[in-house]
């Protein structure tokens, strides 16, 4: 009888041993989960870089076909078969991304059965708002935006501080940002309400730039030579007149 009891005790965990095992598992989970989350975010960031590299090539192709002018940020007076529709800069790149898709109002998103879905290349994988109700246009402005000072062959106006950028006039294309991660206003945290990452004439400490630093506190940017790089908040110029965004000397 004593032999049997000893065998049973030998094959059982005591309460203390069980608690120690649970504590070790909890510690390991606490150590591993943040690492797994960071690995997941790095994967999203890498996918975002891939998207922007393709977009950068489409921007350069557009400029090649349009006398070195990039696309306008937005055109609410685009004529199509006698009708006026809205086209944003992503729509202009659809001619290179998916040329078989018929031109229509905001056709860089798929509109069907009362919903809109942003086409994959124009949707940052770190942002989950890629599908939304058709009338909720605010969700369009949560992925990528164009530097407003690089916006096409347009004249200086009350919104745009400088004329559009002609690529042949850029002194250092590799230092001029063209497009990047769009998000809430960097100062007020209000939701972005347009397809640009910089408001004309703004200073970050006064108005903010609508740049999203969502990839491990970094934002991904396309530059005017087509390469993609990331920057943190403190690495982004404070004033819009910095060459990163625009330069009065190029007017």
C-alpha cells in the first residue's frame, strides 16, 4: 500500500510546483509577446515600403509622360465624357497600376454595394481602415498622402504656398519628399481631411503636417528620385520651407 502511494505522489504536481510553472509561463509570455508584436509591425512596415516603392515608380512614369510634372493632389473638375468628376493623385496613377480599370470618380478604390475598398497598393497594411461605407469619405485620408508642394502643374493659390514642382528644376530629388504615410494632424491629432501630407504654409508646431508615424514611431516617405526611406517625428523638418518639403529659391 505504501509503495502505491509513493508512486502516485511521485507522478503528481504539488500546488507550489503548479504555481511556479504558471508564473514561468506568464513571464515568458510577457517577454515574447512584445517581441512578436514588434516583428508583426516590422512586417507591416516592410509591406508599406513595398507599396510606396511601386507608387514611386508610377509617380516617375506619370512625370515622364507629362513633361516632368507629377500629378495634382486633387482635381474636383476633372472632365470625363462631358461630366465633371473628382480625381485625386492616386486616381492618376491607376493608368499605370491597373490601366484596364475604367476611369471614374475616385476609382483608386473599389465601390460596390454601398461600400468602398481601397485598392491594396494604396492602403497601408498598418492601417485597418481599408474598407468602409461609401458615404464615409473621411476613411480615404488615412493611408498615403502627396506632399502638397509637389502637386502637379498648378498655380500658387491660397492653399498651396508654391507653384507645383517641375522635376527637372529640383536640385536634389533624393532629398525632396513626394508622398508618404498620411495620418492625423501631428499637432492637433484631428483626422486628415484631404489627400496631402503637408498643408501649404504650415509649420508643424502651429498647424501640423498630417504625417502618420505609425511604423514603430517612423513614417515611410517616397522621394522625388523614387527611393523610399523612413523618418521619425524629430527627423522631420519643423518648417514647410525646408528643402524636404519645398524651397522658395526654386520659384
